[in-house]
């Protein structure tokens, strides 16, 4: 092995020596429901004990959308996406859910330690180990219908965060009945103008998921089906990752802190968020936790009903 390749390999500081094989290559993109290989974060997995699993994920500091924050931190949304992808992989590989089934996340959360997501110097990707435990699984007619995982994230052998995801999986026939005339719906181009990207921590309008205000404190969700990361593959409703990003941007806007770091998010999704009905985003007043972080609750409303919420914690130290 050449010295150049050797220096880019994760070392035993990732964890035990046996963890090195978790980072050699990405898993097949179909197992994590991504169209682009470049968007696959999970790099390996194995069963550890009973219903527990260990997975590897690599976080690039130059991701095209979840890039570095304030040139100090990896974007913790990479942890949220790593959890999402890991749960899909385990659903197929460990729980034998068919590839044809559809998935819906009902609850998901993550917490990341500020020190644990700091960029390495000189620049290298972060190699993150996810220890995942199956919290609950329900079956219908012998087939898995829902599941949940508790997650602990490690970097260089140290705990850097945690998470949770609860999901449902349904057969194609059931999904078609659930979706009705929305089955295989596709979004059109953005119907609203974006807010100034600099106000929400973004560099260009293309990456903004909030439209200009329709009323005091009320912003429309902005959907662009051409976005290569947020809409990596065809879907017939707005994904949870898009809603979590909208919550992050809404919090950044409310705090007037473009470089704020999203260190925690607890999301609850109550209904499908449809493409062709305006979805309005609101945010409550900011509170402070014991560590000085700003806590905000972002709500999503569609068709006169609340369809989801995100409780976020923001570290604004980069603004000081």
C-alpha cells in the first residue's frame, strides 16, 4: 500500500482495530435509498450482539450541501442523515424488509457534542462509528411493519452524540392505498421566492428551503425538485430531511445567527407533507438551556393542520 493511501486510512483511534473494515467503501446505494453514490455516507456494518449493530459512516468536510459550519465544525445534519441511512440499511439487511417497500419516518432525533464535530486539522474526513440497538419492532402477518433504533455515535473512540429513529414500512399495495391520488405525485419548480440565503446560513438561493414571509413570523416552505441532495431520488411527498433543514434555517433566521450550529433536533412527523399544498413554517420564542444554547420549536402547517414539529438546539458561539 502506498504511503499516500495509508495516510488517508482511519487509524485504530476509530475504535477497536476490527472497526477499520467498516470504512473501506460505501455500502450499495440502493440499500440506503440514494441515487447518487456520492450521497452515500454509510461505509460498512456488522451485527454485534442480539439486536445490536455497529456501522461506519464517513463525513466529508466538503459535502456539497452539508458542508462545514463556520469553517469550524462538520454539519451535524450529517449525523441525522447517517442515522436515516443506517436505519434503512438495517431494515433491508437485518430485518429482511423487501426493497420494494416504502418507508415513513414518524419520529427522529439527534444530539451532537460541539467538540465532537469539530473539523480535524489538517483537513480529513471524520470516521464515525454508530452503535445501534433495535428498540422495538412490530410485525403484521409475519412482516415487519415498524421499527425503532437507539443510536450512539463515536469518533476516535469517544462518544460524540446520540440519536433515535422510529419508522414504518409498508408494501407497495398498501402504500398506493394510503397515498390515493397523491401516489407518485411530483413537485413542480419553486413557487415562492427564497429568503436572502445569507440570513439562513447559505451561500446561494438554490440551497434555501424557506420562501419570503407571507405574514409576520410565517414563512412558506420552498421546494425545488431539481436539488441534487434534498431530492436525490423521486419521492411523492416532502422528506423529513427537508423539514429538518427548514427547521434549522428558520431557527438561524429567528436568532439572526447565520453561523449558528445545530447541535440537537427532535422531529415529529404527523402527516405526509404534500407538494401541491402550501406548507407554512412558524417558530416559537427562543429559550436558553443550562449550557447557554438557544432552544426553539419550529412548526409546520398544511391544509389548516399541524403536520410536524422540530425542537432544535442552536449553539451561537460562532457569532460571538
